[in-house]
C-alpha cells in the first residue's frame, strides 16, 4: 500500500455509520464502500493514527487477528491501486464563461393570489412594483434565449412568479409562438410551470398535458402544516382547495411533476408531511427547508439537531415504501450516484448568472430569482442585452477552487452550494451557508444509505 502519512483524510475520505451499515465515501473518485466491522475499525485507526499503518494495525489487533487484518489491508491496497480508495485529485477550474445560456426563469407575474408566510418573494412582487409580463416581452425573452444559446439545442424555460397562472392566456400564446420558433431554429423549448394550484382548472390541466409541460405543484403536506403558512389573500387556508386540483393534475400523468413543499420551524416533524403526501398518491416529492434570517420560519442553527434526526426518519419512510413496492422519487436524494455530477456541477453550485438567468415582467435580467430586485445583481435587459459583465464574471469565478469549502467531503455533491443563500448570509459569494451545508450533508448520507439498502434488497 502506498504511504498515507501525508494524506488529508478529512478532505478526501468520509466514513460514517447509518443504522447498522458502515459506509465509506472516497470523495475524489466518488466510490462508495460498505465496510464490515474489521475494515471499519481498521479505517478508523488509520485515520486516528494519521496514516501510520503499523500503528493502526497494532491498535486493530486488540480486536481482530493479524491474519484477518492482513487480508483487509490487501483489499484496501487493491482498491487504492484501482483508484477507488485514497484517491487524490486537484479541484479543476472550469471555463464557465465559455458556456452559453440554456435556461431562463421567466418571472411572468410579480403578483400572487396567495400570501405565504415564509415567501422569499415578498408575497409575490419580490419587493418591487407588482407587474404582469406582456406577450411582447415574453416573446423578446425567448428570442434573447435563442440568440444567446449558441449550439445548445434543448432550452429550458420556467414559468415562475408570484403565480404564473395569473397570465395563463399569455402563456398559452407564448407556447404557440415558441413551437413556431422551434420549426424555424431546429431547437426545442422544454417548459416547466411552478404553480400554487389555486387556478389549476381543467382547461389549464388540458393545456399542460397537450403541450408536454412539466409542473411543480406547491403543497406543504398535512392540512395543518399547509394552512399554517400557505394562505389566500383573505387569510383562509388553501389545502382543501388545491389538493383535489393537484391530484387531478397528477392523475393525468404530466411529462414530469413534483409536489413541492417547504418545511419550517413550524413543522420540523416534516417526515410526517412526506408520509401524508405519499398517502395522497404522490410519488415525486420535494421538501425544501426555509432558510435565511430568523423570521420565525427559517431553519436556524439551533434547529439542526432535530432537523438532522428528522432526515433519518424521512429516509426510513422512503426505504419502507420501497420495500413495499412503492418507489418514491425524493428530489434531494436524486444524486445519480452511479454516474456522478457533471464537471461544471462539481465545481460550482449552479449555473446562475451564466447558463441560467431570470427575466422580470419588465424584461430585466438577474442571475436567479433570489437576486431579483437587488440592484447590485442587475445584469441588463432582454432588449439591449447583458450590460454588467462583471456579475457574470463573478459567478463564473465562484468555484470550489477558491472557496473555504474546497476541503469539505461533500464538495462535489453541491459545488459550494446556493449562490444566493451564501451571499445573503455573509454578503460574500464564497462563504458557504453553514445551516444549509449541514442539512445537505445529512441528505447526502441518507441518499447513499438508501441506495445501498436498495441494492442489498436486490431490487435495483
């Protein structure tokens, strides 16, 4: 075995136990290993003794025979030789500036028919003057995307707000326009509608299905959870109104869907909300934590012990459903462990400000929806193009190589995390949002554990 005396175990190895499984992640290769009791103890001793194998063996001999330890060392050496253990690699620097725009979040409505208590968008208007996007502006946004997409063929457009169905007729006309532009350009628009479902009438459902539009349907879980925060402008809860509409939408089998909930300080027992969403018949589910300054809803550092425990219960819910023959697609557990993330995803949190932009009802451009209204991140508009190229440069340079989280074992699963969460915590794009980090690391551990359990069940 090659010497490990100068190996940075904390940066390149993650060893943890979940239930009765001992799991090791080789960070750089992405290889995942399931350890027996001997190998787990040997590994712990190697780490404890800073890579001095003889000392680790001597310590392990207190519990296991030397012959068995030798066999384990041979296996570790074999894995090391094949690059699946004790791997080491330099964090690459990717030329993100060369990337073209492939996705636009179209904020078609800076207005809403609800006033959710935890809304990051100031109940829909993003702290700006309420506005609805015109068809002319929307068409210009699509032309801007086409002109700035280079050779990219498949383009992504999110209908977002506020509540985008406030301009449902405009969206119908826009999709017709885009289908015509597809014929002219040879490109393809893939649409996603994010809606609170209040206006999800039968004719809208028909339109979604007929046009292969993906949907994200907002529902927080149990009635008590949902109606605590997701309320109409008159103060009434929305659960009884929207659940039948969401169920009807899902029953039509859209090309893709997620029911998306938010958990807050008010429902830290969010695994029960997951169970309820499953009981309602949904099998594609996302539950996102509210984060940010302490407003009575956002998850804070003092909430983490309970939240991390709850992720363990949530993982068991997913496993129990799998064993019973019900596969639940849980958004945060979709890590694609067999293939791993693409290179760009490994070195930066997302493509905001580079591959992905948001357009306001007036046609202004920002890096993503969470920066809308912050003039420090105003990039230009769809009529005259991007004017503030420094913002794009800043986001392109916001890579792992220059962040303090470059030595975190979870770095390649998040690329440093959400730009907006990071910035609004510390006013620095390069300082990670610690509360979000801890939750994400727990989700990664849970996803790996769940994947292993599925493999052990022989059903994958």
